[in-house]
């Protein structure tokens, strides 16, 4: 069987095509998400750190760096940004001055809650104009897509 080579011409986004709708939807999601991140003065990778800390409470900075594969200088910049925006708290170890613990602050948890609300609102906006049968089909398609 002959394999088809995909060219940029084949991927041309024409209004009304599936690709156009997918890209438009993703662009709207990203625009709203990026607006929220910008409001809080953080970047995409910071959200992963907040999610981790939300689940694991307090962690050593070294452990965070190892987990995320970050150099210490990069991790320090990340935690500085999060701390400056009052999303995390640093606490020095009582036993070892070289060890610093990081935990999520209430404002960091509130930001994660706000992100969940953002996704929920987008989903509700999308499904408000749909019938339950259309929603079932959409859920089925997304389910199959996410399993592929």
C-alpha cells in the first residue's frame, strides 16, 4: 500500500473543515487560558508545578527540580515567580539551612479552581446550544480520540 505524504497544501485550513473547527476551538481555549495566566503573572509550566504541589502539599525544592527535570537556576526562577505572585510559599528547613520547602498557597489553589471553572464554562458554552444526542456523539468522539 502506498503511503501518502502530507503536505502543507493538504493541511490548508478552510472555514468549515474539521481541522479549522478544531484549531479555532483550541485557539479560543488557549486565549482564555493565557489571559488567566497573564493576569497572575505566570507561564504554562508554572501550572504543572502548582498542580503537583496541590496534590503533594510540601516538597523540597531539590525534589521539585528532580521531578520536573529542571536545573536549580530554572527552578529558582519558577518558584520566585510563583512566590512573587503569592501562589506558593517557601519555608526553610529547621534542620538543614540548605533545604528549602515549597508549598502551594491559598491563592495558588484559588488559581487552579479558577482554571477548572474556565474549562467548565467553556464546555457549558459549547454544549448549551446542543441537544443531548449531539452531546453524546461529541463525548463519544472525544472519548475515542483520547484513547487513540
